[in-house]
C-alpha cells in the first residue's frame, strides 16, 4: 500500500514569522480603512486612520520583499498526507494570487496618492514627499478605484485561503497549518 511521506517539516522560521507579520499588517490595513469610513468627515481621527492605513500597507510592501526571497531560496515543505493533485493546484494558484496582491495592492495605493500630486502622510509626523507635482487627478482617481476594487475582491480570496487552511487542519487532518505555526 502506498504510504505518504511523513516529513513533519515546517516552513522556515523566517517564512513563518513573515507570514504572520504580513497577515497582521494586511488585517490592520483593512481595519483602519474601515474605521476611517465610519468616522465623520473632518474628524481628526479619520485622517489618523488613513495615515495608519498607509503605514500598514507600506509595511506589507517592505516585508514582502524578504519573504519572496526566502520563498525562492527555501521553497515549501511537503504536506503530510499528500493532498490530491487538483487541491495542490488550487493551493498553488491561490498562493500565487496572494503574493501578487501583496506586491500590487500597496503599489497601487502609493500611486493613487502620489500621482495625484500629494505627499503620503504617515503616523508620528512622518511624510513621504510628493514626487509627481502638480499631479494628474484623473489618473490618480482611476488607480484609486482599481485599488479599492482589488481590496474588495481580496476579502473573498483571503477568506478562501483562511477557510482552506482551517479545513485542511480540522477535516483533512493533514499538517498544512502546523507547517506554518
Ligand atoms: C496590503 C495593503 C493594502 C490593502 C489591503 C488596502 C486596502 C484598501 C481598501 C480595502 C480600501 C477601501 C476600499 C473601499 O472603500 O471600498 C483602500 C482604500 C485606500 N487605500 Fe489602501 N490598501 C493597502 C495599501 C495602501 C497603501 C500602501 C496606500 C498608500 C500609501 C493606500 C492608499 C489608499 C487610499 C488613498 C484609499 C482611498 C481612501 C479613501 O477612502 O479616501 N492603500 N485600501
Ligand atoms: C492577510 C492574510 C493572509 C495572507 C496575505 C496570507 C498569505 C499567504 C501566502 C502568500 C502563502 C503561500 C506561502 C508559500 O507558498 O510560500 C500562505 C500560506 C499559508 N497560509 Fe496564509 N495568509 C494569510 C492569512 C492566513 C491565516 C489567517 C491562516 C490560518 C488560519 C493562514 C494559513 C496559511 C497556511 C497553513 C499556509 C501554508 C499553505 C501551504 O503550504 O499549502 N494564512 N499564506
């Protein structure tokens, strides 16, 4: 009878730390932008939430670079027991989409502000200066709309990813999730 290889291998410590750190930053980016939407216009806290959204998003962009390098160098550990081929393909496709999102979404956000001719105000008085003045309001608006649509679509992709991880653990009883803990 064919046996699945029992490797017990986990993602490397760096890959695990970066996965959960990036998860926290993405979560915060979503939380801050949603709170901003609930606050009344003109409220100082509303501007603060937008600044916090920018900071969380930029942190994602900074952290994704070492993460991609580690991914290229270390690859992924085998899952035990090995999932059926179609499930593996679905996993690879979702992970590819997530990596693309983690790079493209913050870049779109930065361009949405900068191409409008604005500086990026961050918490604690930090500022990334405007690099495209006087700015192109129409282009910035279009990019911002794409950024918002991508943000909305990825609620679903991130949801699928999280449900899949829990499903592997709770119902398939494989070590997909334990490899990332
Ligand atoms: C992974 C990182 C990021 C995620 C997940 C994300 C997600 C989102 C979401 C969900 C929205 C609101 C969409 C809506 O209202 O329907 C939004 C709005 C926005 N984001 Fe991001 N974002 C990220 C990074 C950034 C960065 C780095 C910047 C700029 C430095 C940025 C700038 C903006 C701007 C200007 C808006 C419009 C805010 C407004 O309502 O006035 N985002 N983002
Ligand atoms: C913002 C939220 C998240 C993002 C952007 C994200 C992103 C990713 C990416 C890009 C990978 C691919 C790793 C690789 O192949 O190198 C991955 C793997 C993984 N993630 Fe997440 N993740 C998020 C949240 C979560 C949560 C909340 C859980 C647990 C409930 C989770 C569990 C896992 C597991 C178990 C793997 C390994 C999958 C495998 O190797 O087949 N992730 N994640």
